[in-house]
C-alpha cells in the first residue's frame, strides 16, 4: 500500500534571503514579505491538490506558511513536533554552506550527537516515522493525502528516502535549499520501507 503526501519547505525569511541557517535560537523568525507571498501562492496550489490536512513544524516560519496556505486552500492545519528542523546545537550558526560543511562528520556517523543538539539518526527517525504514520492513517481512513510544511533539511531527507538515498541529502539541502513553498509529492510504503517519489511543482519550480 502506498500512502501519498506532499512535503514542503516553509516560505522565505530574512535569514533565508541572506543565506543564513536558522539555528535553535531562531525558532521565532517570521516569514518576510516574499515568504508571505509564497505562502499565499502555495495555498492556491494546495486548493487544487486538495490535501486533507496540513501539518507544520513548530517553528514560526513553518507555522506561518501553513496557516496562510491553509486559509487560502480551506484546509485545516495542525502542528507536529516531529517535523522540526535538525537541532544543530552549537554548530548551527552562520552561512548555509559553512554549517553544512561543519555537520558533515555527523551525517557520516549518524549516531554521533551534534554538540548541544541531537543525532542525525534520531532526527531522521522522528520526521520520517511521523510522515509515514500520518500518511498511512489518512490512506486507511480514505482521507485526502496530508501535506507537511517543514524545513530544507527535512525535505531533503524525505526526498532522499523516496529514492533510497542517504540522510546526507538533508545536509546538502541546507547548503542548497529546495524551492520554498513548493509541494513535492512523496508516496510512502506502509511500515518502514522506502518511499516512492513523484516531484510535483505546480506552476514550475520557484527560485529560492
């Protein structure tokens, strides 16, 4: 049984525009004007795709994206703590490329804890398990597929899981984020098997 979902990075923030990583201290960073426009455009696309529910990371930028898109699409929104960005601890401050480089040893050894943060293994398990569980439940109940509004590293990880790739794609997505507020369709196998990927960029990919 395949359980489809839509995986989406939040809209743009001022830090995104400057190429900076959102560390744990930046959970309250809001969308900027362009990010709000992207969220409205996302809502219009989701109105056509008709997800059953939008789940967002607890970070304000993800919650704003989901809330705006949900109003436009007429879809209920719920927060899921498991969709939070990788806790990069003491290594999560600064330029996106530099942070991704500093995290490379921790992605090579997923069980090694990032100083002041979490392990890559725990991060990947929590968001993939959440997506699979929610998608499977919607499928079993005959509901519309869910949409997940989260972060570049989580989106990269989910797309890699769909291809049978490694968690390192999440790190690379921090350095080269996917287009913001764009829905990628991913179908998860029941249980813990790999996901199957269909990228859907309604209206074409949007530049970061």
